[in-house]
């Protein structure tokens, strides 16, 4: 996962122009503010970001677009009550954890624990690993990025486009001292059935896999361990990264089967609108979770039961 604390990001609206919002959080829980510090939420009924207020400690929309002056009485820097925040966090945190092996306790997220500090789940961190990368467009948002351009970023030798130091394959080959050779087969852009906003609240992974299978992709080529599991699934969606809901770059598991092969770990990242946005950073970060089960090294604000996050490592 990727954490953002106070950075300004561009957000799309269904019924208005793009807006700049400051983001605080990660895909497990996030809060959004305008440049002037007013907390806002996306009002799906209006298709706009609106000023937020609190009812029973939980954010609700005021129905007033952030393009307008704030309603009287609305304060800056609103936060949800700790119990509301923790309930939302726990629901998403628990959903995104891989199921524990039969007969074992659910692993902790301590630095040293049942997994020697790593996340629970299947590792494919050595040898030749071939990943499946699916490019997807939305009904209302398409990218001009081609499969060949993405393949160059993922698999190329001496890749330096867009300020990148190397390709994803070169990065993992270097960081593992040659132990991991991670390549990807890139499936051409496929078009999902809904507009982009639908997939903020509905995970797009299974639909993307179904489209790839229907397009004739041979799933068996992604089982390097001969265990009838797809080793690594990456979905890259059209447009700049959406730092919200199910489109926030993240890694988790999905229950999907095709012709005797099962999906397991996946990652979702943004593709950009054109090839100038192709960079390896987020893809490598989420792949570290997916392949090696590397944990994030910041405090989710869960271990000590508080509402505020710590500064993390150091």
C-alpha cells in the first residue's frame, strides 16, 4: 500500500471539473481536505466533492460543492470520531488480509512474529516469475498508453524513459542480487463495463480477469511453481491514480478461478492517460508486497489503539 500525508492530488468529479485535494492516509483509511483546510467527501448523488460535516462522529456531505463558499458553521480540519475511524479501518484491514492456512492462528502485524516480520501469504520471490499485467479502460475514461509501452517499463533492458532509472524487471533483479527474475506479459487495454467512479466502491480485479480470459489469455503460463496458482496479477487502470477506495494503489487477494487455475495475490495501480506518466515506483512498491510479502514500515495507527498515526520507523 502507499501512504500519503498532506500531499495535494488531482481528483476527478462526475459532474464537475477536476479538483485538487490534500490527502491524509492510505487505502485502509483516508481523509480529504481542500487547499484551505476544509474536510470534504464525495457526494455520489451530486457527483461532486462537497464540504463534510459530522453526524454521530461520522462524515456526511453537506450537499454544498467545494467550488462554493463553505456553509456557515462548518469548521476546518474535521476528523471522524476514533471509534468510527477504527471501525472503518478494521473492516477494510480484515477484508484485505489473505486467509490464514488451515489450523493456524491469524498472524499479527508485529515486526517479529509468525511470519518473521513479513506479511502473511504466498511468496514467489525467487527464480523466474512471470506476472500477468492487464491494462483496463473505463466506459468514460480511456488511456492512450499501449501494451508495448507498458511492457518496456516492466521488462526492458536499460530502460530510462520518463526519468526511470531502470525497468521493473531490472529493479528486482538488482535488489535480489539476481535471485528474482520478474517479467510480465502485458494484455492490451480491455474496456470495463462501468465508468471510473463505480470502481471506487467496487473492486475491478475479477472483471478484468474475466475479460482477459475471454480474450484468450493462457492463464497457465503464469504458474511458475506448478501449483495451479497465478503467481502475480497486476491491474493498471486508465487515468492518473485515484487515491480513493478500491482504486487506491493496493495489494490484496482475490478469489477467482479459471480452467483449474486460481488467482491469489494481486495489485492495482494507475496507468495514466499517456505514456509520459509511466514510472516504476508504485508498481515496484506494490509488487514488493505481492511477490515478497514485504510489509509497509509505518504505523497504521492500530497497534496502540490510538487515532493518530505515529511517525513510523525512526
